[in-house]
């Protein structure tokens, strides 16, 4: 079954794979599966047997919709703000929900950040608290691990079905794309030096170092991926040259600390460790394309020799997407 040109990994994927769909799926299972509630309450330093009211997309006078809100009378009030990819909520986004918590009679009040980022990186980019309300970070993988532990702990076959669906759904939100995705994200490289005083070029980073880096995607990151692809392809010197499986992904704010010959940065960047090069069956000139364009292209169109040039490959890819209703 195709929905918006992709096959949902679970029943929860019928609502898509944005942050709203992810927190709604987690909230549904919290409301229905006691073992999962116990896992989350333990992570929030609360009695695991606490009764919860679970709500999603709650609107208040601050004109904000909470991704997920957990309330338990005078015991707990938690508000979740979720993001796709490696980004974390901004201070301003979290401050919007602060009045709700400050008015709450709950003893435990907490703002919860959720994204693909690990806790170490997130702690460097999130305040410890706002007006005494602590901020904690949970990755989508943390939520998935809670669901897996709850699955292992529960004896209810119905609960296990829901948790299995949740585990599959949250896989879509992790650090990397589906390894079975048969597309490559293709970028261009040039032969200019990264630093005028050093001979290392942008092509050398890929060919000699087996690395590649780019900004973590988001609304202000010029269309770069929010979640790293499984495969990346490279165009340079007037041809499409190679595709590589991405064997490892790291994140850093400061590229020059990874290699002093790389650019100085102060924003999050993905750093990829590349697998061996897979090259086209025959030379693939670029054709009439914009030199800096970036595209998602099927591996067979890049490697089999079926496409006459790179322009033909992206045209054929566009036709495939249109035929599938994308």
C-alpha cells in the first residue's frame, strides 16, 4: 500500500511520519499499554503506577499545540515538544508552554524534548531548565527502546501487537533512513580547495578520506536532509561518478575539530563515513542540469547504464514517482 509515494511501516504510518504522527502513536500506546506507561514514568522519575491522562495537540491561550501532554493531578504534568531529525526545540518554543506548567498543581513538572539527537548532543543545545522547570531530552530511539522493553515485559497479546506496530513506526524517526531504500541522494563536488592554504579539495574529502559532510537539514538549512540517507552519490568533473553506502553517521557543530583542514562551523553537521565506491556501468555525463542541484535518484538508474546521462536519470526518476502517484 502506497501513501504519499511510500509504504507505511505500521498502522501508525497511515497518519504519516511527521512529529505529530510520531507523538500521537506513542501517546496512543501510552494510553492503552500499562507496561509502556511504566517505562516512561520511570524515565520521568515518577511512580510507575501513576495514573495518566494522555492528550495530543492540546490548544491553550498561548496559541500553541502541544505534541504530547501527560497529566496526573497533583503528581505529574509533562509537555513534549518533538522534532524530526537531529534538531531540538528552540528556547522560544519551549518557553511558549512554560505558563501551563507554572500554573499546574503537579509536584513534578517537566518539559520533554524529543528528536533523533542523542542525549549528549542535545544537552549541549538545550537549557537545563526554564524558571525551575527541568528540561529532559529523549531520542526517538529512546522511545523505541521503551516500547521494546515494554513488549518484552507484557504478557498481553493485544498490547504486544500495539507495541510491535509502534516499534516499527518509530524506526522511521531514527538517525538513519531505511537501509532498504533503493535511492541515493546525489550531490555535486568541486575541485576547489577547502582552505586556500591547504591543497585538500572537496573532491579529496570523498575520494581520499572516504568522508562527506553537510549541514543537518531543517527549515533554515537550504533543503539538506533532516535524516541522513542510506546511500549518497557524487557528481564532479562533468560526470556522475559514484554511489556509496553510508556506513556511519556522526554529528558535530565544529567540523574543523574533526579535521583542521575542514571548514570552521558552529552549526550541526552530519559527517558520513563512506563505504566503497559503486561506479556506473558506463561513463555518465551530466547533460543540461543546474550544476549545484541535489536529487534523489534510484540506484539502478545511476549504475546500470540504462540512463544515457544524469539528466536522463533524474527525468526517469521523476516519471517513476509520477506513475506511483507521488
